[in-house]
């Protein structure tokens, strides 16, 4: 039980930091665009990566070289630039939640969710390498309990922010508020893009 709680709060302390993935989940909740699907993909992905880290930390640590990290950073940079560009085009556009929900392709939402998850080096650093390293001396049963606790934290967190955003979406259903939301997303993602760019320069 203690390891379950330890895993829960350790994982929660990592994912509480606002990142690109969390912002995307919140935005989809506000738009009511396949909220359940987005939260489920993020949760399952985190669970998968957590157990990869717990059981295969040493193996993956040998192969997670600076070259691989550089490739992930470049892919993430390209995706972030495209995402910011699309946001800037729609910054003054009012969101019609019902129409947008019907028009948005499930495939597009799944692609974006997977991109924000698996193209983000920080997801790997938190789940695979931090939690994997943290639990490297645990016994098998202890690893499973720790991993279940960490996965539960991720599951509850993503569904909480997704559906809380959906609940408050009615207050965002006007041009002024949505413009502020879009501007915040653009500013935040731009800052993250600069951070990733600097990280690329440090790696090269």
C-alpha cells in the first residue's frame, strides 16, 4: 500500500507541471472535442511508458543517446511551430463548439494527442527515466505496486483536467474569452518552442 501511494504522489508531482500535453488536453476539453478519447490515450500512454521505465530502465538508458534526444527535439519543434501557426490563424475566430465537434476528425485528434505525447522528450524523462531510475532497486512486486500507483495518478489527472475543462467550456463560448485562451496557448507554446530550440543548440 505504501508503494502504491508513493507511486501515486511521485507521478502526480511530475505531471502537475504545466506542459504542452496538459494544455492540449485542457483545450480539447474546452472545445468538447473527443475529450474521453484524448484523456484515455494520454493515460494509457503514460501507463505504458511508466512500466517501460520501471522494468526496462537500464536497457533503454543505454540507447537513449543525445542523438535520439536531438531527433525527438527536432520533431517536437516542427510540430510546435505548425501548431502555433494554426493557432495564430484562428486567434480571432469564435469557436462554435457543437459545429467544431462534428467537423473535427477523430483521426486528427488521435494524431495530435499521440504527437503531443510521443514527440515530447519530457514525457520520457518523467515516465521512463525518472520513475524508472527511482524504482530501479525495488523488487518485482514492489515495482508493480509503484507502477500501478503512478499510472492511477496519471489516469485521474488527465480525466480531471479534461472533464473540468469541458464543464467550464460554457464560460468560454464567446469571442473575447476564446481569444484570450488562444493567446495564452500561443504564448505558452512559443515559450516552449524557444526552450526546445535552446535544448537543440545545447545538444548539437
